[in-house]
């Protein structure tokens, strides 16, 4: 929704609250300011949501009219609620961005401190302690190596084939 349309639907105080959520002005707030703005926008959004629901119930005939000065259509509170919801989205997004930047800065500081501690620690020549100077020695296999003559390879299966052929010829 355009800023001009927002201005036409909101009162001066509400418009000032929403105006500071737009592009250049939102970056001037710190985390506490954004948190206060978030609370205020939620209150305004919830109020408009309640009014819009009440008007919708009145239109359907489910509820009796509330108050005398409230306009008769349900569209106005719905549009106002959309304005406050969009402003709340912008504030939440900026609040998340600030939190991510803060967390990233904290991680960078922690990493720098860890590096400084590591560099300040006395260096230990590795490996420390007793080691095997020769390294690992291979163990010979204890399995017996069986070697077959080449003429024996396949002779068992050939003997089975011959025996089967002899039995077939008998029958």
C-alpha cells in the first residue's frame, strides 16, 4: 500500500508510528526502540482486527452494533489492520537483522579471543610423550597358503560332469 493511501486511512499519531517503519527511518532505531515500536504496532493491529471482526459479525447479523461513531463498513478496519501488519513485518525483519548482526559480531569476538589465547599459549612440540620410533610393523598372516597344481583346477567339476553323463546313459 502506498504511503499516500496509508496517510489517508490513519490518524496523525498512527501515521507517525507507521512512517518510522519505512526504509530510511527504520535504520535509526536500536533494538530497544524497535521492541517498543513492535509492541505499539501489535496493539494497534489487534485493535483494528477486533473492530473488523465485530463489523463483519454485524454485517452477517450475528452481533449487535457497538458504539455509535464507528463507520458502517468492515473494509476500513481491514485496510488499517493491513497497514499495521505490514509495518509490524518490517519491524520484525529489521529486528531480526539487528539480532543476526549482533550474534555475528559476538561470534567474531569469541573467535578472535580464542585465537589470541591459542597464540599466547606455550607451544608444545608434537608428538608429546613416548612414541614408537619405527612405526607400525606388519604382522605376517597365520593362514596357511594352499597352492594347487594347475591341472587339478576344474578337475572336480569335470569329474562330476562325467559321472552324470555315465548315469544318464545307463537309464
